[in-house]
């Protein structure tokens, strides 16, 4: 016990946890000692079902033996090597395998370290592409209200309307944001909202299309903005307009990638091929930080030539780290197995039964929605402005009963690893319902 208290006091004294306020700090963080499958084991003996895949990264379950084996074997051979001027087998195999499962000619892979850098790289590629092909006037970016793309300056700029970055407005470049046609089960006005969004795009492209470099979107689900979902047809209509105007389309699949929407990528679920795609989080199965930005070959070709000015001047120390490549290769093998295909279907089925046909009837549940393995709803409140408290109450209720959630304001969502069992999903829904009832004295 003393040892636990010591650890916590050192944590409190020395660690700056992300997205943490003093209020949050007053609840001591749980020290997680180990994990297996969908379960996190606390040092104090408590267990938690990880219903958020540890910030949306854990794909097949914690400490999955095949990924553990792949990393440990790789560690005895080659742990890291400079990736400028040298290459290695793991990176080559990973780029090849990724290209094989991504749509069409998305087959040129640029490695980086996390979702934010994958986005930063996509923005830089899009920007420089137009300079390299002699259209430097195409320098403007389009994005969607509520979209979140990461915390570096470029990623913040295209996510400026996510509500996270008020302090940094002056650091960002200007981006035009379009309305996002968020929809849910039973929504009757979606056609009109989609029309409004597409009309805003038409209007912008009509006037400024020739000055626009790219449009970035989180396809099918805006994650951090509140698990806001849109329809595939909307993405197809939007993509067709971008193509007609010559505007590059960037899919930020940092969250939606690797099966979350039911197919390996939302691009496949929605039948839309973007020009660039950003992947991270689940890439290594959630074991190690790594990201990729993948683009069409024709975009890459514009960066070739004899003058260094044509090259993309971007690279990171750990680019294509061999341990992360080994983890990603093992994770991709698992992702493409028939077992995972079945698991994705089962998770979606459970969400549909428990949320859309069950919890959706609860008086405090609004806008229930499911896309693939992701389910979400809004807690309906009479007063606005207390959304942070709502989420925290439900989270605390569930945490003390062995379920890890991390609500986004008044949005409760479930985004489990694919090894989750039906019983664990049922436990989660039961606890969430009990939490709603207790918090609001129903
Ligand atoms: C859609 C999307 N893009 C980018 C990011 C940033 O990724 P990272 O936190 O790995 O930098 C996130 C993180 O949640 C995300 O959800």
C-alpha cells in the first residue's frame, strides 16, 4: 500500500498528463500494472474492461501473443536504423502489405510517428504538390466543423473548429470549415443537412476551387468531436465534387482505420478512394507509436527530380522503426483473418441490439448511432453547459465498477478491442444504463 501511495505521489509531483485539469487531478489516476485481452489490471487489484481500446489504439487486445512474439523476435535482430539512405525488410513488407489492402492506387507510403504527424505530412504533401506541379496558388485547405486531426500546428489548423484549441488561434493558418452532416439512428432531416453541406462546398469551389489545395475529413466518424457519424453517400458526393474541382481529398483515418467501421478502412466501407490517407493508432495493433501517410503514385511522382527543392523536406528520427513495423505486420495478419472479420460483425451486432434496440429507449439517451464497431449516444440534459460533469459522472460510476470509459462531454461511446466478448459488451451496457439511472435518479 505504501508503495502505491509513493508511486501516486511521484506521479502527481512529476508527471504532466495530457488533457488534465486540476479537477481531474483530484481523482488519483489508477496505476495499471498489466493487461490482457480487453482487461486492464490495476496495481491495487482492480480490473477494468477497456471499452475505449486505450484511446482507440488497441486493436486485437492487450499483450496479444502474436504481436508480442513479433516484437521480441525483431528486437534481437534490428531495433532501429536510420531510414534516409537505408531501408529494411520490415518497412518494405509493411508498405507492400498496406498497399495491398488499401483502395486502388494508394500505394506510396510515408512513415511517421503518430496521428498528428500523419496529418501534418498529408497537409505538407498536398501543399507542396501544387507548388511542384506549377500551381502554387492552390494553397487553401478545407475541413469540417467538429473535425479533430491532432495537436501539431497544421493538424490544429484543420481541426480549429473542434473546440479544443482556443488558446492557439493566432498560431494557426486559415482554413475554411464546412458544415458536417452528423446523423444518427432515426434521424429524419439528414438529407437536408447533407444538401446544406454540399451546397457550402459547391459555393466555395465555384469561387475558390482553383485556389484550394485539399479537403481533409474524418470519413464516416468524427472521433474526438463526439463520435459524430455521417453517411457513405455524402462522402461519395463530396468526393465527386473535389475530383471535379481538382482538389485533393485527404482521409484522416487515424481513428477509423483498421476495421473500426466494419471494413479495414472507412474508404472501403464508403466506397471512396481519397488521394491521401492518414493512418496511425491501430497500425501496430496499439503496441508502438507509428503512423503512415499513403498517397497516390501520381502525387509521389511530382516530388521526383534532380533538385532538392522538389523533395518533401520532412522526416522523423524513428521513421519506420523496425520494432513498430514488426508489430504492424503481425497486426495486419490478424486484421485480415476470418476470425477478425467475424469479430467485427459480432461487435456491430451487439451494439445494434443493446444500443439501437435497447438503450435508445431510455429517456436520457439521444442520437443513438452505430457504425461498425463504434457506438455512441448523447446524454440528454435539461441544462446546457454541464456536459463535462455529465460525462465525468458516468465515467466515475463505471470506473468504480470495473469499466473504463472516456466520454467526450455528454457523448458516451463504446469502441472496444476486437477480442471483446459479448458478455463484456453486455456488462458495459448494463453499467452505463445503471450509471444513467443513478446519476439522474430515475
Ligand atoms: C482522426 C484523428 N486524427 C488525428 C489524431 C491525432 O493522433 P495522435 O494522438 O496519435 O497524434 C487523432 C487522435 O485522436 C484522431 O482521432
